[in-house]
C-alpha cells in the first residue's frame, strides 16, 4: 500500500504543478499583456480553462489517496 500511495503522491504533485503552472502563465499574460490587450486576455482565459483539467485530475487522485489511506488505517 505504501508504494501505491507513493506513486499516487508523485502523480498528484505532477498534475498539481502542471495546473498551477498554467495558472501562473495565465496571470502573467493578464498582467504583462505581451500580445496586446485583447489577445493576451483571450489567451489567459483559454489558459485558465486548460489549467482546470490537470487540477481536476489532481483533485481526483488526492481523493483516491485519502480513500486508500483510510482503508489501510481501518485494517490496522
């Protein structure tokens, strides 16, 4: 079980980092506006939407990790 939790934790951190990275880039696009006002805002909105996909995967993995951890503790 510990190996399963370790693998799930590693996957969780990857998805969380990816989603948060997209959000940071989207905020940077909104603040700095490197492509001009409207194109930067449109791209930022698209990046926000895309960022929620890996964040949703991270949330689901965290939920599964909690279920596995509680299942292990019940047997002990």
